[in-house]
C-alpha cells in the first residue's frame, strides 16, 4: 500500500510504526452548521480508515473540536448566546450530519476547552526548552529555533518573512512567531495560566490532544489542503520541539478543496451549502459517490448536475445489489478478479475513482448475468462488501411509497409490457429499473404482469 505524503511530496510505502495505526484528523470549528466541504473531507478520511481496517489494520482515531476562537466569540455575541450554547448546538448538529453520511465515529472527540491543563503543560514545556517565550500575557513560539521549519509546506523562512510584518505595538520577537497562548481581552472567556488569564492558540490544541490521546508520534495526520500552512506546519514544529522526536507524523495526508462552480465555498462570500441541504434532497450514497468520483487529493467542483449524476450512479449500484437472483444456476462471475482490482486501486493512494469504476463494471456484469437468468448472489455479496468498505449503504433512493402515483406506475408497467412484446428487452429492463427506483416490484406471472409496492 502506498500513500502520498505531503511532507515528501511523493507516494511512499505505508509502514506504520507499531501494531496500531494512529490517526489524527483535524475537526471543525463549531461556529455554524457543517457544510459539504466538511462532508467531502470527512467522507474521504472515513474511507481511508475503513479501508485500513479492511486490510487488517487496527486503527486508533482522534478528531478534535476547536470550540473556542475569535469567530466563535463573535458569533456567540452576535446571536446573544453563550459560547457553550453555540458550540454545543453545532457539535450536536455535526454529529447528526456525520451519522446521516454513514461516517463511522472516531474513538475520541476532544474539545479544546476541555483540554486546557494539557495545553498549558505543553506551552510551559516549550518555554522551558527555549522554543517559546511569554510576552505581555501571551506566549509565542520561536520559528527560527527549530531546524527545518517550513519543511512540510516546502517553504523557506526567508520566503515566509518576505510577506510578514509586525503590527504596531506587537510584542513578538519575530514577525513569523505564532501564538501558543493568547492573553485575555476584556469580555472574552479565559482560563488561568502561569502567564495570566487567556486561552489557547489555534495550533497548540491539536498538538496537545494528539500527544495526550495518541502519543508522541503518530502514523497519519489528515486535513484539508488549506491547513498545510500555517496550521500543520506549526503543529509539526511545536510537537517535535516539545518531544524531541521526529517525525511527529509519518504520513501527512491532505484532501483537495471543494468549489461551487468557479468559486471557492466561503462563509465570507455567503455561498455555503450545508450538509443538511443536500441530504434533504439526496441520500448519503449520492454524496458518497459524488466524492468517490474524485481522488481525495484533487479539488472537487460541486454542481446540482454532478450530484444528480452521482445519485443515479448510486441507484445503479443499489439495483445490482438488491436484484432478485436466480436459484441453482452458477453465474460464473469472478469475484476474485473484482477484489483484486478493487484492492489494487485502493492500495495506490486510495484511488477511489478506480475502485468505484470496478464496482460499476461489476454491477453492469451482474445485471447482464441476471438477465440471462443466472445466479448472481455471490457477486452481489462481493459488491455489497466492497461497497461497504467505501461507506455505501445501498439504501433506496426513492420517495416514500405513499407519494407514488398508481396511474403513473401502471403506465410504466404497460410500457414495459409493450417493449417486451416488441422484443426491445434492453429498454424494457430500463423501465423495470425505473420502477424499482420508485419502490415498485414487477413480477411476470402466467396470468400476466403483477406489480406491488415494496414495504
């Protein structure tokens, strides 16, 4: 198995440090409900985790909540609610969205506000080692102190300094130094510390949580490509400075970003599409297929047409899995070849477009064998299993049965009958699949065609 490592810029053989794969994925800042950019990222890392387990690894996973920062403070003030009320509501909403997307829960979901002692301990340790310094109630990390700062993002310190500046009254030694502990401002929430009341900086919380729950070195660290710099660069520098061990992360993995048409999705632009908006129209499998069609490291463009196409694709897979198989006749379907093709794709840096193509080809072949009255149950079981590795549920995409129009159903049944009489079997099968998607089962009997709704 090979994984693209952001740090090296190359695909590398995956060799975890121990018997358990330790994996940390950066979580959300719960200032509002989750959007489809979050869905893209967490579906990808869910698939990575599922596949590692499929390949026999034991995986230990952590995903944080940054439940205190400037934006949360401003949002809570604007809504006239407490920070705890705001973050608790949005964390609950996020967890519901992840369940609806069939994303397996992580082992631990630490929250920054609940890890203050661990964060303070780490900040103090960095001061003691000379990598950080207090100033005016805040604490800053010295980026020039550790060797190799900029290694992850492939930048030199001189390149970073060229665009940096010190604001008037700034107490930092160097414009690139970043904050570990922020001195409290009037009216802001704060915690006591050796440097005065304040709150943790953004980068330090992930290092402290990773250290506490996964240890000093981990195998995989995941997040969006927009986190490479400064967040993950700073996280790597401070973690290695604190423990004295390198690398902090063996494989840095970053997913591409989601765009809406030609624009980046952004709260400031106001073009956010929430997960709930999508799931109100489409099931989770549609969102999954939409994401799976693109490699996790590639950017992805969202359009209603793309999601509609993904929904149709998900339905084709479901129909192939749920179709009634004939009894007693061997299909001759090669499940071993399907598995090999699937594994080869996923072993190559989790190439989900190729893995998904293998499933669609399998579905097409199973439909052909079924039409030839062959037993396809073994192939269906393999398709369901491998689809499950990608997080597909194979649940129906149709609306509740009560909304179906009986006259419209009968018209489709009659159309299928006429097509079969005209020996246009392929078109007749398409109509049958359309009926199946509506939740209607069609049976050819000696007395004629009978249809019934699926309950």
